[in-house]
C-alpha cells in the first residue's frame, strides 16, 4: 500500500462526505467503509477504459447498494470517465465534473441520489431497490458467456469480461438476490464476482436483530466460491481476494468483506452513519482522522487524478486499443460476425429480419396467442441470432422455447444455447433479463401474467432504464380456468399499464401477435410486456375485417357498422383487447342483426394509441359517440379513460374462480349476449 | 406400517387420481408422491380436531405447493373435517363431501384448483403462487410464540401449537421462501416444520437443469435443523423425522423428503406427472400397481374413514376437549385474558378502544402523515394489545415502532415483544404478516410505497383471503425527494387500487390519519394499505373546513365555494388525495380570489367512496359539474373515472427525478398556481 493508494482512498472518502454534506442528504456510510475495496478494484483490476465506457469487452461494475452512489460518482470523476450519448457514441466531455459532485442530488445533476442508467455514463445499471443490482449482474455474466461462445474464435478472444457487483447486507437479505445467486451457482458463472460489504449494520440497527444466517455457508450451498477479506482497509488482502476470483474457473465468487460503515467518522459502526450527513463538525473530525485537510471541501490532491490515469486509465486504454486492433483483424476474418456484433452494439436488427414474420390464415377455431406468439418468436429469433431467453419454469405452458436447429439450452459449458431455464424464480428471471438487455442482447423471459407480481420491481427498472427487455406473460385472465383465483390475473394489466414507458400489448389473434412482434422486436429503448391467452382464439378473417397492422397505432377500427348515409358514425363503440375482441365481434354481429350500428375497436396497446395524433384518435373513437362499451377480462380500472361517463365496462370487479372457462365466462358475464345487452341499454336505456 | 396405513395412503392416492381424471384438469404428481408423508403427519402427529377446525391451539398444516390441492381435499374428506362459517362458528356439515371431490375444479365446488381460505374449512391459508405458503407459515409460527408468551400461565399452556408446511422444489426456488426461511432461522422458531417434497422434477424437466444448489446446506446456513427422509414411502422414517422436529427446541426444522412425483403411475419421475391427468388407462394401471380396484372410481374402503376417526379424530377430539376444559378454568383464574382471547377469536376489539384515538390541532406547519400515523398507531396499539408488527428495516423512516412501555422487541426468547424486525425482506414481511393475521392477531408491516412492488403477490393474497392485514407504506410520491426515481412511486397507487378488496387510504393530514385508523383498526375481513407522506403536511383547520370524519365515506367535500344563490354548485371541482389536498386548497383560495367558485374534494379512499349510495356520490361530485381537476403525485391512470372527459389531471406521466422536493414540485407542476391555472382553463378555455 503506497502513499498514493492511501491518498486516493481518502480522497474518495473526502469527496463522498463533502457531497453528502453539501446536499445535506445522502448516504455516506458505505462509501467511507468500502472506498478501499472500490479503489482497489478500479485501480488495480477493472478492465475498463474511462475514455470509452461502452467498450464492449469492458469489465462491468455494478453498485448494487445504490444508495452509496457518491462512491461511484467520485470514481467516475477521479478516473475521468467520458460521456456517452445516448449509449452508442462516446463524446468528449467528462461524465462527472467536480461541479456535478458539488450538486449531488440536485435537479439535473449528473450525480443523482442513486445510479441511473443512461443519465450518467459509466453507470452499468440503475440501482437502489436492493437486490436488483446483484440479480442484474447475473444477466450481464450470462451475456458475457454467450457473447464469447458466439463470437470468440481462435486468436480472437473478443469477449472475456468479468462482472463485479458491490452489495450490502440489504442486498443479501432480498429474495431476488437469493434467486439470482442460486441460478448463477447452477450456471457456474466464474466471470461473476459479488463483493459483500458486510458491515453488519442496517437502518434498524445491528444485523444481529434479524440477519444472523451464515452468508458464506449459504453461498457455498449455492455452489459459489467464497473468500473473505477480514479488513476492508487492507488493500493487499483485497487484491488477494480478486486474484482468487480471477483464478476460479468453475464457480462464481463471493468476496465477503468485513467492513466498517462510516469508517473514520464519529458515527463509525452505527446505523447513524447510513443515511445522513455527518454534519460540518463530523466531517471535519473525520477528515482529521483520515489526514484530509479539515477545511478543504471537495479536496483533490494534485497527484490523485494522475495516479488514476496511470492505473486504470493506462491499463484500460491499452486493453481497449488492443481489442480494437483485434476487432479490425476479426472484421477481415469474420465479416458477418463482425457486422452482427456492430449491429448488436447499435441495437439494430439484421436487414430483412421482417421477412421472417409469418401470416396466419383466417381460422374460426384458431389458436391461443401463447401458441402463435411462440411460432412468431421462433421465426424472429431464427432471423435475429441474439434473441434468447427462457421461462420461470413454465416453458411448456408459455410456449417460449426456441426449437429451431442449434437453438439448444444455455448451460454450463454450453454457452451458445439460446434457451435459458430460469427456474421458479420470476423476480430473478426479469432482473437477469434486464442484465442481458443492458449488455445489448435482445432477451426475453416468460411466465404467467399473475406472476408479473413477483417480478414487478425488475419490470419497473426495465422501464426506468429504457431498455428493450421483453416480458412475455401468458394465461392472461380468467381464461386460466380451473386453476382458479390464485392464478387468474385481475389487476395486473392495470398495474403494468400504469407503469411509465412500458408498452403493454394484448393482441387479439395470431395476426395481431405477428404485428406485435413486428413492433417489439424493433424496439431499442422501450421494454414491452406481451399479454397472451391460454385458450385458443379465432384467427380473424382479415378479408372481412381491418388488417392487423393497426397494432402499430395501438388501437384501430376492426369492424364497423355499414356507413349510414345520414350520419356515418356508429351508435355504439365496443372496445376490447386480446381474447375479448372476438367476443366483441360476436356482440357486434348480434347488434347488427338487431339493427344497431356498432363499431369494434381492438386496443392491443394503450400506450401506442395515446401517442397517436388527436386526429387519428378521434377517428377511432369519435368524441361524439359517447356510448361505448369496453370488454376486458381484467379489472375495469383505467378503462374510464376511453369509455367516459356515458359508457359501460364489462370487466372484473372481484377475483376469479376455479372452474372450466365456459362456466367462468357465463358467471362473470363475458358472453356476446351480455355485451350486446349492455350496448343496447346504452343505445336505448330502459 | 400396518395394512390400514397402506390402505389409507393408497385410498388418498386413488381419490386424488380420480378427482384429477374426472375434472380432466389438475396436478396428480405431488399427491401420489407425498400421500404417505401427508398421511403420516395427519394420522400420527397433527394435533387437529376435524370436528373443530378452528380450535385456537390446533397445529397448522399449510399446503404450500397448492397445486396439490387434491391431496388436501382427500384428507379433509377422509378425516371428516366440519364446516366453519365464516371463520367464527363450527357448523355440522362436512367441509368436503365425496360429491365435492367428484366436482373437483368445477364451479362452486368446495374443492377448487388451489386451496382457498374461507372457501373450504380446514384450509389455513390460500396457496398456489409458490413460496407464499411457506412464508405465511412463518407468520403463524410467530403468532404461536406470541400467543403463548401473552396468554400461557403456569398450569395453563394454552398455546403450544406447531406449524407444518409442505413445499416443493418450486417453493424452495422462490425468493420469498428464502427471505422467510432466513427470518425463521434468526427467530429460532422451533415450532415450525417445513416438509420439502424433493422430487427433483419441475415443469421444464429435472431440477438438474437449473436447481442444483445444496438445499440442506442452505437451510443449515439459515440456522435450521435439517433431517432427511430417504424414502417417501417409509412411514417409520417419516415418523422419525417428525419426532426429530418435535424434539428440536431451538431451531425450525426442514424435513427433506426424497420423493417420486407421480409415484406408481406410468409417468412416475417425469414432468408429465406434474400437471395433467394420467388418462383413464394410466389411472387404471396405477391402481393396479397400488392394489386399488382398477375400475372403482373414488374408492373408499370401509375401514379407512373409521381408521382416521380412531387416529387424528380421536387424538384431536381429546386434545381439543382437554384444552376447552383448561380454558374454562383459565377463564376463572384470568378473566381479562380469557376475554381478550375470545375477542381475538371473534376479531373484535376491546370496548372503548376508540377513545384512545387522538385529535390534532390545526397547524399550518403540521407533520408528515408517517409521523401522525406513528402516533395514532401507538395509541391504538396500546389500547389493543394484539396489534403488533414491524418494518422491512425502515422503522426509523416509516415511524411504525411501538414505543410505549412494555412494547419491546419480538426476538428469540422475548416472544411477547410487539416490534418485529423483518429485515430487508419486504416480500416475506407481507407474507409473514398475512400468517399472523390468519392466526387472528392484528398485525401490520411497513415499508416505502415503492417497495410494495416487492411484496405485491402477498398483498394480493391478503385481499383474496379477505384478512385484515395492514400494509403501511410511507414515502408515497416524488415527496421522497433526493433519493430519486428508483425510490419515488408513480404507478404503485394504481396497482394497489386496482386490486379487488384492498382498501387503499391516502390521508391528507393528521386528522384524516386518525379517521383512517378508526376505519382500519375495526376491519375484520379486509386488508388495508395506508399510503403516507415523508414530508410534513399542514394539519388542516377543521373549524373552517369539513370534519375529517368524511374519511369513512371514502371522499368528502372539504371546502366549497360560497353558496351561489342562483346555482348552488361550484364551477369547478378540485379532487385530491394525501399531500395534494393542501395544494388543492391553496389553488382553491387562488381561484376564490379570482372570482371562480371551486370545491375541494378529499378522496382518501376510492374503494369506500365507490360503495356509497349514488345520492351521496352525486352530492360530492355533482354530475352537472363536469369541470374537474384531479391532483395527485402519482400516475394519472385511473383518475378518469372521477374526472371525466371534460376534466384534467395534474399527475405524473413519467418517472420522477432526484432533487429536493421543492424543485421537483415545480418541475412536475405540483404548485397552486399551476393547479389553479388548469382549473381556470377548464372554466374559461383560452
């Protein structure tokens, strides 16, 4: 440990303390305790070039204990990480300036309260909700293995990056971390290293009050390698642990670091160090302990940035330029793979991928949208080799298996497989999929819609990060049938639709599924949720009805009353999604037979519809036609927006029940007769 | 193992096979494999009286792998469990008849696809979503310890029940189970026994494909006792394991049973045994293997019900009658405690508990609703000794600690404590709280509103089960401030409000908090979510404004325009909840000053408002007044219901940002000026 090591570590600590103090808000405890570990990792190990923070083969650093963001901001500042905009091109200016650090947690600062992907370059994933970062890191490690399997060639080791995640006691307690750790152990992801900041202090007190398990033993049980650092201030011990990680070829590694929250401060080892500034006096006292000039705020000794430049900076630049040279040669030897890789980095798809999309002939018997989606997914994934995914142990039901030749299973040693087995771990499945999307693959995961509840926190993060994770949910209503209310979603659609930035699709038939995938596969900055039926749905006759391409606008007129010479507008509009569109069509026919002019609007994606110009929206839902009936086998919550006070909603007001589907449809009123009756009552009350 | 043992086990298997076959739907695999274990537990160990399935000191049996419901239905049928209605009184008729078994999974059958609490007597908790049952069982074990600590006296061991939960590989993979197991290990709940049906087969195949951790080692790491049963068909080994559990005084016990899914059937040990009937031929073949007459459906040999009656029936009846005698004597010795216990069983509160409710004087500075709720909670909990709870490591922030004398911490050996430390385990916290509510305590748990996402699946179950779990969520909006978008809820309110049967309260000030608790504490069959602010809110001057008692009706007119002789109705209505009510009042004052007659409606609980008679609703929101502005620092999703097409919503359309609250309010438009401006534009469109 040199003087410059010590000086650097304490410079980080000083910056963190000062940032929190100036903001009068934030979490100084972890940065003080873990600065030496983060410093050692970045300065001595991380293969990361601050000048190009999106170099594809960089090691990833995930700050899972995201409240310690000041630690990351200090590192980004001191190492001079450059800005990337938006995630495709490196710009010259620094990602974090000293002014940014000084405006920590202020509006528009590049140093917000928690790391936010896209907002600050150098942030590999948004963190803060505990457990998410470590779970997401597993997806990055999976992506690393897959990229290596697909692209590496003799003499061209394009991908061999490692993934590090820094986690606290909180992360270790979260179920999503347990799920992800179990999966990582099974997959033998030896490119994954979690660093456990074991300071034994959480918000309510010492971990003795609730967290007394043997974490090391637990991780050994998962099949991990575990190594311990007894003193978080001993850089040599820390280095030894990282060497142990690098030498481990068959298992992920947990580096268990005994650390001291708020190290050096008057509140060291106390919960008080966690989430509040030390106060001006406390900061000064701490600085005196650490040998930092007590009255110099945001003090950066002259030699420190240069020391980082000579460490991580020089190492990263050399590795990156060497890699770029290698890639140039690779481009010559393997032009197709090089092209693929460049498309992946730019989030582009292969030319002509859309020609792979099937069309489905009209068929009154039809097929479940889970089935048609499975077929379309297979066609698209065959055309786009970096689409891969799996299910939370429901593949035979969600129909998401890639079955074409060579797709195979992703397993230890079989890293090119494209079918993952996430196990009964929905939350980790979503978070892991996010990690793969952050590594620019196009991943999906699947489960029953009801289990979106288990994964909601990770689904939300995909929306917040603006990454194109694909969440596939089948068994989307009381259509589940006999499994009953525990498995029948009711409020899940509303919860997903209320999530900003998430595109929720509920296609009505096989051809709407095709059009859904046409939109979804091409997404670059938006996650999507596909909501699919268990039960067969007729494939609509598009010769008689509007084409399914309307999916792209979110909602479209599927069937209309014969134009009335006088008026041109229907008397009543039936709005429906998914499995209820065919029901609305049947009601429409009944109404037509009874002389009532009705229109059927299919609304597969509310979010896209809301983005259309008012002119289009008014064309689909003419404001003058206020008699509207919405039909959806889900909560009525949210439908008022389209139905208005003069309309009616045929939806769910309670939980479902266990019975064959037909009985449930009658019990809950999802029959053409009932829908037509509701419409008739609107048209002619009484 | 006697002939009657064998006959009983195979009778259960035959009934399960037949039920699934007749329904042509269901999960026969686990019942076939685990019938001997369930049989042994019920017949030889479970202290449960079929004639009184709500006897307070009964052992609890939780079928966490709820898809195996046929196993439970067969046991309820064969042991002759009686009906309870609704959960307070034992009725004579059987809970499950042979006809019910024959209508397994049909509409209105007492034998639905998954066990549903309240619907079938003998079901201790609704299960199906994996992991929930085991997590809930931890709450039952906690309640058992607490009841014993509060009510047991020398010579009066009123409470010493055990809690058994049967779990499969799926449950073991779920994060919520990991969280709950870690907590149970910390709490040293030696009254808790999880039986792990380790058949190594899940829907996608052998567990080798994704679940290769050492589960026994993992549970040892949590601090559990682990014992193994190498052969699920060996009743003596099984018995020995349960004796081991009973002898263990310091740790929960995991009984790891090596079992065979679909035992005896042609699809034994195959994923095909999991979720589909064996087919008529398969059923017959299996019956031949097991010595069941192959062509006798729903075959119940004469001696079997009687054998159960002489086993669990006789044992349970004796234990229960002995307990009732003991309780009669206890009533004489400790009349107050006996009264308490009887109230608990009937879900009644102590007489006069409401007198404990404080009132808060008007105060423009005011206090956060998390603070006022903490004060009210303390007052109520002091008056109701069986209110207890805790937080997912956020007590200092959620203000839910019970601080009065004697409240103390609930810890191993300190079982009478009323403050639980759930750790950073939101999902388990909610599920454990459900388990405590199922044991008729009045429990709560708390966290930040954003983390309701982590616990959603358990929150939903509280609504589905109709149990009065109290979910307390603070930090309910961008009011979170500097922590930024990862911690600022947006869509969470919509998701909770869309959940059937859940009462969601967002009180506007301290006195609305009081009225919220007045409603919530008295709930018997409904869960509630309290949504509270981090930031201080003025305590409204109720001399000038309407009384807070309007909370009971869900929404009420808080402030109104001076009655206009001509019209009597306002020009515009401002609707708001929680922290935005004061904002609406300020806008109202600005509008009044500008000569516009506006009304402010506080809407703390939409669900209660929707239950009011139309007359009241139209009084609060006169249909003729279509110019309405809703203000809420959350997703606008759902507000259209009250605002209508002529109204406007000032809400969140994106995620939040990291900054001090004041800056965020301006950025996102939550200022009196903006709200007044929106209202003015409705009244006189510019």
